[in-house]
C-alpha cells in the first residue's frame, strides 16, 4: 500500500514537471509565431520594411539617390602606426 502511494506521488510530480515544460515550450512558440506574424504583416502592408532590409542587409540604395559614407577622423595612434615603416618596407623600399 505504501509503495503504491509513493509511486502515485512520484507520477504526479513527473506529470507536473512535464506540464510546466510543455507550457514553457508552448509560450516560446507563441512568442516566436507572434514575431513572425508581425514581420509578415509589415512586409505585406508596405514597402518600408522591405526597403529597410534592402538597405541594411544588401547595401542597396534607391535610384537617383546619392550615397554618402562618412568616415571618422583617425586617432593619433592610428596615424602613428601608418607613419611608422615596417621592417620589411625599410629594407625593400616598398611601403608597408
């Protein structure tokens, strides 16, 4: 009798853990589906999402659009490294 009670308690604990795990997996799936659903809706409704992806992932620009690339001013340390000749260039005379 005591053994049967113990087995039922262990079985109930196992079922509870299984339920919690399945519920967590289900919640993760729902959040992933919601994110994908929102992305699909954005793509269907307008060109802004498509345009943003084309720019960021493919580096595309619009027709008649001018692309400007702004470079940061190099630091003093970078300039110093560029000005110091490498040992190979000092011997061969070819800049490194």
